[in-house]
C-alpha cells in the first residue's frame, strides 16, 4: 500500500503473484490461462492495472523466480478503484485528489500534478 511503498512497487508485487500462480497452476489445480482478479478501492485500482498493463515493460518488475511466466490476466472485476488520477477532482468528492495528502499523491510519492508522468502511468484508463 502507499504507506509502505511507492508506485510502481505495488503493481510489481501483483505481477509477481500472477506469475507465481501461473507457474504453480498444476500443483494448485488451476487453469493458468484463466486468471481473474478482483478488488475494491486500492485493490480495484491494482486489478485494473493488471488488466491494462500486460504489454507495459516498465510495470513488469523483476520480482520472484518465475519471470518467464506471463503476468497477464484474462478478467478484471473492479469496484470503485481510481482510474484516471489527473481527472479525479473533476467529479464531486469529499477528497481533494490533486492535493499532496490525497491517497493518489501518497501512492506516487508526490502531489499528482507535480508527477504527471507517474500519475499517467498509474492510471489504468489511459
């Protein structure tokens, strides 16, 4: 989470988990070609990122023993996770998403507008 690490560490962890699941699918009795992810809020954001970043090399990371495995997922179920960091204040909310204390700014380690590149990279809709 954002209090423990900064972007893109979170998605690197998630992709490592998907690669591990795929590499261990025979032991687990699962189909490595049918992996779905689900999450709400921050988890929804990460689920969306897994679904939208299959070909984004800088988001793959190099964690774990199964780097030869794909980190792609086949389905995403997202509940109220952030999607477009730079536009979130365009909609009514109790949170000022562009402020330095917002969850999104904490995630990327800087106010969203000061780190537009990271904010765009962390936005699964783009």
